[in-house]
C-alpha cells in the first residue's frame, strides 16, 4: 500500500472525508471503529448503528433502516459521503450498490446480480457446479416427496438448507428419515423460515474443520484478508443449534500456507472468474465458508460481505488503513494494495441473550460497560441500543468481547476475563472459542 501521503495525493480533497457504514451489528461497530481511525476520515456515519457506534468517538448514528435504500441514498447525497461500506447482505441483495453507482457514489460491495451468490443457495450451488468449484453434492427440491427421494439417495446425516436469506439460521443437519420429513415439511410450508424456505437444498454432509476465508475482490483480482474461524453452534463443544456465530478468532492455524494457496487457486480465483464470465463481476468482500476435508477445501457457503463475528477479530489485527484500502480498490488499483497485520491472535466472544437463537427478551440493562479496558481488548456492540443514558439489549447477539494475545489461549483468557465483567439478565457466552487452535497448539 502506498504511504498516506501518496494515497492522499491520489484522493485530493479527501483529508476530511465522510464515510457511511450501513448496518447495526457487531461487524458494523468494528467497521466504524476502524474507519474512524483512518487518516483520511473525520466523520463516520452509521445507519442505523447501535449503542456501541453511538458512543464511539468520531462516529454517529443516523436512524435509517438497512432496507430503506432511498433513505440511504438521500443521506449519502445530503451528507456528501465519499465512501459507503455495506455490512449486511439484505441491502446488497436489494441493489444498494447499483443505486449508489447510478448516482456516481462510491459504495463498497457487490451489485444485486453478484449478491445472488449469497441471497440464493440454489444459485450458488448451480454456479459452483457450472464452474467446477468444490462443494458438497446436492439437489434442489420444492416438494417433500422429492426431498425425501433425494435425501435417501444422498444418505444420512445430511443437511437441509432453506434457499433464501435466513440470517444464518436456515440450515438443519438431519440424522434420519423422520427428522428429514418433519424438517422438509416445516421449511416447504413456509412455517420455519418464511418465504426463504419455499425451495430447499438437500446436501451431502461434509466432515472436517471449518474456516472462513474472506477476500477483498475487484473483478477477477483479490487480496486475501487474514484467515479466521467462526463457531456456529450455540454451546461449548460445538453442541446445540446453529446460530449466526458465537465467536471467532484470527488467524486460523487450520489454514496453513499450503491450504491458503489451495483455497485461493481452487475456490477464490475460479469464483471470481466464473462470476465475471457469467456477467456478474464481483466487487466487495467475498467470504467463502470452507470445510477443510480430507479431499481438500469444499465450499459450504458464500457470503457477499464481511463475516459477523469474524470482522471483529480480523479488524483488530488489521494495521493498514481500511478506508484508504477500499478507495484504492474502487479506483481500480487493487494491485497496489498490500495489507499489514498484527502477528498476534485476536479472539472475539459473543455475549448473547438467553433464548437465542430462538426467542429472547430485549431491553435488559447492560452493566460493566463503563470500565475502560486495555488496548488489547475491545468490546464491540451488536444488539444494543441507547435507552436514555443506559445501554440496553436489543438483539440476540448483544456484544462481541474481542482481545489480542500472543497465543490463542492468551487471547481467549483475556476475552473471557473481560466478558465476565459485563452482565445483563440472561446473558450467556461460550467459554471455548478457539478450542481447536488451542488443542492444535498443545499437540505440537
Ligand atoms: P451455511 O449457512 O450453509 O454455512 O451453513 C451453516 C453451518 O452449517 C455451516 O457453517 C456448517 O457448520 C454447517 N453445514 C452447512 N453445510 C454443511 C455440510 N454440507 N456438511 C456439514 N456441515 C454443514
Ligand atoms: N459468521 C458467519 C456469517 O457472517 O455469516
């Protein structure tokens, strides 16, 4: 990456830029926190944000929902926003980037065509089959009878996935025919996941360790971010139901140099080339959730955005200027980007509301947020909001307590210690985030 001086020279009149972050979760708090550190930026707006972004120095919230594309566009025009970074998938699938680009506004993320890689699992599976990108064997069904035929052919355990966006929760691992039938009925009748479930992907169950591989992409070129690993299950030992993610850490030792090169060559490059060839040039964060199987990396899912909670530990480690990086990419100069990383491990523990991922209470007062942690620790907010002077819960994943350490164990101990100082009625969190890397280190 160029020095600040050279890059500022190529973005004249931008030493006091305004940046807009779209979203309200832990990912967006981390993006806003990082953007506010940029030498190019003096004002970061978050729409709609949370209590963490409201309290973050140099950052302010604007009460516009992520689905309100007209409102977001008007905000960007009125405030003279010079870079917008889109956090969640919903506005991307709704075409926020297309709309901003029509008005010559810089907006980092894929257009609606390219966002289908996440917004339709059936699209993603057909795309991977067409471009020989390794993934689990599958079939797409829209009736229970057809689903049962395909399930029996694939064998158990297998995985059933609602076709559309279901906030990371539309995936069920089924053990036998009876569970398959009940789950198919629930999904196809629209009970469990609404309109997202009217088509179901029936998929082979893959065995291995999972990793999140996220790149900054521009057309057919990509700069990889540091590797990371999420923990999708609710409970310690990777038990309990799937969630949006209960904690993550970076780097993930499971992705060694050889695996990194395989994922770039076998997954990322063919995906970007395939998308371009299909008329959906991809610009934005491309996230491949991969299973590291004995037969090599296989794609579990694509996301067309940064991961949550992966963003929190990844950005804790990123030493380069994020805003400068994304402007350079949007300027067509991704080849000039070289990212610098803190060599330490960052590990984030999600503090969730009792009941999550099912129904949970909101409006609980959060205590322990006033204490100022050391520079190795950052409390990113997710489902929080201000209620007068108090911070209260407003979502299932409430906070992500993130810490740096010289080892995974040290980062985990620091994050656990700090998470223990914060509380609200019904709060719970996993105590074993990073367990695979810790076990690996103790086996070395
Ligand atoms: P997805 O939203 O497709 O990533 O699925 C959510 C989680 O379900 C993944 O992170 C995996 O832990 C699990 N999963 C999804 N697909 C498979 C599969 N084919 N084999 C094994 N586990 C899977
Ligand atoms: N952490 C998984 C996701 O962002 O979808």
